[in-house]
């Protein structure tokens, strides 16, 4: 038989993670236990900024790697390549095709 306090603790953990979704990511990254002194000293704004910083660095790394791949392909003479995501490209093309050019102000 489960103790009712366990359900309350579970509910507390769920509410905490819904309220601070990046908290778990940060604690896992730095191996900080929930409710420890180190955890209580954390600032959620700093966690958000660190998460955004990690995202920017990852996007930059991916852009650089993609750029390197493109240059290698061009040097090999591969100027045309297969579409990676035809559905997304078709949707984008469709969205762009539906723009009413008469509404654009110069």
C-alpha cells in the first residue's frame, strides 16, 4: 500500500517541473540534486540564460559544420543535391506563393 504523502511529493515534483521546465535540464547537466543547498541557491533566470547560450552555440556549431559540408560538396563538383525535407519545402513554397504582392508597401 502506497503512503498518501508519496502522491503529494509526486504532485509537488510535477508542479515544480511544469513551473520551471529548464530546472531538470540544468540539474542533470551539473549533477545537482533536487532540494539540495546548491539547488536552492539557483536562479531560474540564470538557468534560462545558460540554456539560451547553449542553444546559440549549438546552432553556430551546426551552421559551421553545414557550411564545411557544403564547401566539400562543391569542391567535389556536386552542385545540385536531393531535397532533405520536401514536405517542408513545399509548404514554404506554397506559403510564399500565396503572398499578395499588392499589399506590400514600398
